[in-house]
C-alpha cells in the first residue's frame, strides 16, 4: 500500500465507520478521532419512530402502510412552511412481485431464484439480478386466473400514492431507473436544489453525499427492508442507512426532523439511529458478534461453488465440506456452516452453494483452507474464495 511505501499516515473518515474499523481502534491498531459537532455547530435533527404495527393500511395496499397518518401530517406541515422533504424507500420499481390470487403463482425469474419486480411504468416484470424482462400479463400463465395483485411497494408506487395525497406538490424520483438517461441525475438534483420540486423520493442513492439546505424532513418508509436480510451485517447496514439519510435533514438554518416507519421499533439498530448514537450501536452490535462468533471478532472465509448443474455443484460442495471439516478440526472455536444453497441459490441460470468458515485463528484458518483448496479443481463447479467477505448473499 502507498502508506507503507511512503511512510505517511492514512486517515479513514466516515460518519458511520465499519465495525471492522471501529474494532481496530478498540484494539489500538487505529487511532480514533471524533468530530463531536456538525458543520457550523448545527444541531442534529430530531428523530422519531412510527410503529407500523399500530397503523392501519389502506384496503388496496393489502396490509402494507406507505404513508402513515403521522408522516402525512409531517409532510403537510413541511410543505406548508415552504420547506422540502426527502422520502426514502430502498426498493425501485412498482412492487417487489406480482401474485396470482387464484393459484399463488408469484412470477419467478426463469434463471434466478427470485421473483420478478413489477415495473408498471414500462409495463414489465424485470429480474433485478439478470435483467430478464417480460410484459406484465393479463392472465396467469399457470391457471389463467385474472386476479393478479402487485404485492408490496417500490419507488414507482410511492410516487403514485404521493401524487394522489399531495396533488399540488412537485415531486421527483431518484433511483437507478430514473437516472439511466444521460444527464438525468444532474437534472433531478438541480430541480430539487433550486426548489422547483419540494419532495424527492429515492433509494439509498439519496442517503449520503447530498447537501440540500431547505430539507427539513427526511422520512424512511420502511426501516425493515434490510433488517430481514439473511446476513449477519443486516443490523449494521440498517443503522448506517438510517444515520446517513437522517444527515440530509436540517443542514440549513432550520432544524431538521427524521421520521422512521418500522414494525420493529425497539430493535437496537433503530433505537441507536434515533439517538444518532454510533458508539452505543457499536457496543450492542459487537456484543452480538461476540455471542455468535461473527467478524470482526472472528475471521471469516466464504467458499462459493457455482455451476450449471445443481447436482454437480452440490456434490462438489459436499466433497469439499468433508475435507474442510477434517482440516479445521484442530482449530479450537472454529465453526463451519454448510455446505448449503446460498441465500441467492441461482443467478443467471447458475446454481450456487456455499460454505462459511469462522475462526478466531485467522492465519491458521487461511492455511487450512489453502491446504484443501490450493491447486485443486472440483468437478462440476467453479469455486470462488472470499476472505472476510462483505456480502454473503
């Protein structure tokens, strides 16, 4: 690294340091420096939680609350004062999937183990992993049923509902779909910055790096979308996203406000985000990692097996798993998960199995894996090894 060769100090700066960086500071590997005030000493925004369990969904939304009553009131107050609002929904498209009410068909991608997202504006079902697309059908291809219901909501549906509830307020959407055309991103941001639009609906593209002095309200429509991921970092990612989007409010003269809609209001990631309290979140999360032996308390190695034939991939993963069990047996406290289908078990027609290894013995674990994997080819599968993986889906 440049630091090593040039003998210079390296500064890592973030409002939400990774748990790995914070743990390195706790161990003395890094020096921790804190900035305790915002620019120009502006106060942090007030943050409140809206318990979705107590909110009533509109009949057409099938149990999903988009704009709760407290959030609607806060938006009306914000717009009446001539101020702006940012609305976060970390899901693009109209709805996560289409459901046949007669047979239960949920329109899964032919090549991936996921449902296809409803994009009503383009009239398409689109797989967000392989890009496959098909026209939204009038009837179910399995039973010819005609009652096809979009389930859940994304940026398109939020925009539709916003225009119904606030017809006089100019609004834009900022997501990957709305910014595909050249210059679209700049135009959307310029309109909002100049005040031509009073509301901006968007995905996590909105959450950091933007300065809008007239934004006094940021709203998170569902803080639970990431919490439900089968990933030990889900709480960390949730806390970071909430903290970052909260930082968009109150950057001007007027104090900001953050409203977070969730069905899990007592979850520690949400509670600490409400208080803008990174250190308390770190203490809670590192305790969780210690209890269940997850990084950065341990070292992790993910081994992913991929192939066109499910049986061949499973056979290769199982064979490797037996060898790894023997190799890590002498390493006290070392754990192996799998082999098992990856959370995303098929992408672009490729089947995926994975093995996760966790150990307090970082160097010894790497040597054990190298002893099993080094130079060996596995019939029926390609293999990818990721040391300290960021993504295990």
